[in-house]
C-alpha cells in the first residue's frame, strides 16, 4: 500500500484531476483514516472554478473533500486518546491552527481556522490524515454516507438555525434555497419547532423537495404574490428568522422585506457581492438584525450524530447517488449543472 487515488486540485494554474499519490503517514497526534464515503459540496465546485480560493494553503495542490467518514486504519505516535484501529469516525470539516493568539493561550475561537480539503488535504482519497481532535466517533448502525455529510451539509444549517438564528418553537422561519444546505435547513427548522417553515426556491423540483422535507409552504420568489403569501402564512406578522442559503443579493433584499418586528436575517450562503437593504429606515424601525454565519462547531457535529443515531433525524433521503472516486470529475459536473437536482452526491473510494 504505497500509493492511492486522490482528487487533487492544483492551484496555479487551477486544475482538478484524480491522480495516484503516495499514501500519507500519520505524524504525532494523528491517525490515518481509510475513507469509506466523502460528500461533494458546492464549495468544492467553487474551488475548482476559482470562485473560491484557499485562505491558508501551504502547498501547490490539495486533496479536496471536507465531508468525510471512514475507519481508523493506522495510529500515529503520541496520541492522547485511546483510539483503536477499526473505529468508525466522521471527520470535522476543519481544525484550529494551533498558532494564533487564541490557540496559544488555549482560548476558544481559533482566529485562523483551517478547512479540510481547502487549506489542507481532505477526503476525496482512499486514505486521509486526521488530527485526533477532529475525530467524531459514529455508531455501527449509522451508515458512512450519512455520517460523512453531517460535518457540513447538515451541521452548517443546523448551526445557522439553532445557534446563529436562535430559532425557538413556534417562530416563523423562512429558508431561501432548498439545495444541499437549505433542504437540511428546512428539516432542522422543523425539528427545532419552527411554525410555519416557509421554503423559497425558484425551481419547482426544489420546492417539492422542501415540502417533502417538512416545509409547511414552498414559494416561488418571483411570484408577484410572494409577500402577501408570507403575510398570510404568518398572521400578518412576517418572519422571525429568515435564512439565506443561496448567497444571492436579491434573496437578501427580498428576505429583509418580509421580516417581522425584531426579526433576524441569517446569511449562511456565501457571496462576495454587497449586501443591500433598500429600506434602511424600516429595517431600523423594526429592530431587525443581519447575522453572518459560517460553518459549525465540533459540538454541533456531535449533537447531529446523536440525533441521526437515535432516529430523530433521518439523513437517508439526503443521499442522491454514490459515485466512484475515480469519477469525481463527473460528480462535480453533475452538481455544477444540477443534473438530477442533487442534494448530496457521495464519492466511494
């Protein structure tokens, strides 16, 4: 076992290819993971098309993949935990840098968080290195494909809903974008007790999926009666929390117009374009807020593993297809072109 397949992104010039590379060797505090499943995320597509660039890359190429699950294959030296070969784990989507002011002082909140599959090698490979503090054990009955998507596709909207948005039972919640993140946002909002949960998406298929995932109402944002429909569904009050998972400026402008008094807009979809609130006076008068959101914490991943393992959250409907690692480029193309309107495509080494 000297070499393995890996989906590698070369940064300059930008080029993606599945290549044969050496199997990495775990260093102190690390383990080698035999990858069983890895999710394909829109962020991976954006990395390949250059609309996203690694912030802290230290090499000319990186193995993609931040949604990863597998088993511990080899133990590195100087492990603090009692890990054993064969343990089933999901991998956190990132890790602390260990060098910033907060890390050096052992404070919470790394100032330079590194993302797996972006700043360092990820899991689009047969084997992957993981620092032991990024391991999240998973039970035997939780399938690897479902476990793999928890650390981003599920945990990012979960954190956006329960932490950044602070959604409470009976609050009216709107979810813009019912794709890989937003579809889970609908499910999490319902799980948190939101009522009603209103999904907003221009695609009929996505609206149907949102209803199947637990939305009480699914609206086309281009419908001339959109605002009236939101008012009718919320008793004239508007939305307590509006979650943007699309990262589109027009979404944010629209969401701001249907917020309730003291309503919150959560920006979970990423875009470099400006944020515009057309009626700033109304926004201020109502005491509305805009909150940025990015990713999740290890605690959120652990909580979701528990919810999935106990049957509170069934992630099986989120898995659209399984694709061999060797065909990773095809998976990227399918997601980019929305072929089959996928929620999550899973690479299998």
